[in-house]
C-alpha cells in the first residue's frame, strides 16, 4: 500500500479523506496533561538524594539531624558517638541510647566490629511516605564533625498501619513472619494483613532485630573488606569493589543470619529482652 493510501485509510473513520497538514482537534494527543508528557514532573514528591549547605559541603538527606544531642560511649577500648534527635509528639524510637549501648556491650565479644556512630533520627513526612525504614547501616557517614561507619535508627509514628499484601514474595513472607514474631498485631483483611504500630512491638523490632541486623552488615563488610585474613582481595579498593558487586539480596541474607545468631546468643545468656533504660 502506498503512503498516500495509508493516510487516506487512516482518515476514513471521520469521513475526511484530506491528506493535507491541517490540524485535527479530534486527534489530540492523549498524553497531554498526563505524566507521560511531563505534566507536574516539577511537583513530584521526590526526596533529594543529596544537599549542599552554605559551606559547600554535601550530605545525604539521612545525614542531616536537627539539634541532635551528643553522647560518647566507651565499650572496652572502643569509643563511639551517639547522636539523638528528639522525636516529634506521637513518634517513638522504641528504645533509648542507654538501651542501645547495653546491647552493644553485650555483642562486643560476638561481633568483629562496632559502628563509630549511632544516630537516632526523626524523618520528615515525605521521607516516611516514600522511604520508610526501621534503620540504616552506612559504610561511611558524615554527621557534621563526626564520621565513620554508622547505624541510623528512625523514629516511627505510633498508630501507623503496616500493610502486607497477601500476595507475597518469599522475601516478603519471611519479613512478615519476623514482624509477627516481634509482636505486631496483624489482622487479616480482604487483601492485606494489617497491624497498627504499638510501642512494645516497635521496641522488639528496632532494638532486638534491626540494630542486630545493621551490625550484621558491618560484620559482613569487615570480613570481606577490612580484615586482611578474610578480605576478598589484598588490595582494599578491589576488595571493596568486589563486596559491593555482590547482589543486595546476598548481603541481606548474611545480615539476617548474623542478627538471628546474635539474638539467639543474647537470649540464651539472658541479655535480652530487658526493661527500658532511661526516658524514651
């Protein structure tokens, strides 16, 4: 079929067989006014990954704390910094700096490394909506004058509903079962399992699992990169690159396994669970 015949056929539905370049309002682009054409892209609820301060220093959004209280803790010969940002009303960390220090003292002989920084952080509403986490491990972080490996524990809003679809992947199912074991009161609905965040369950998840999980990431990094006896390569840069080439799922599996082993050891010795120390 010739090009002219194709164009003619395309216009037959309207009774107009004109092939001239006349504007056809009925053939308006259906993408106009939608995200496909760029509409409202400048208003996307996106979290800037990095930010530059007035001194020209860059930081990630989770490295910024507002009026954080500072505390130094000594565990054996090791010293670490605890940075504490006051949670907003209705939010909780589920644990206190004293709780975390007690756990770190208990695991010091079981873990090859401890973090340089523990940061208690209050996320913004946008961050909670788009990137909600219990905690983070940072291989290198800068909180003002303090730098090094860091574990961040993020405040959680009590009453917030956790939703888990009934159609779960294997990984999702495993995490759901861990949350249920932490005491989150899941209720089955038509399409989901739902649980409102309550203080005791948040404490169990943050203090006895998330903290230990993040220590597991540090232990993995220490084994594969920092420890000359077990490093993936003699050259530090090569070992580090090889470590980060591993699938994130492999690193998560190691951290979960390490955390479970730590938890079992601490429970056998009666180190956990324990009553809260100090104010929330």
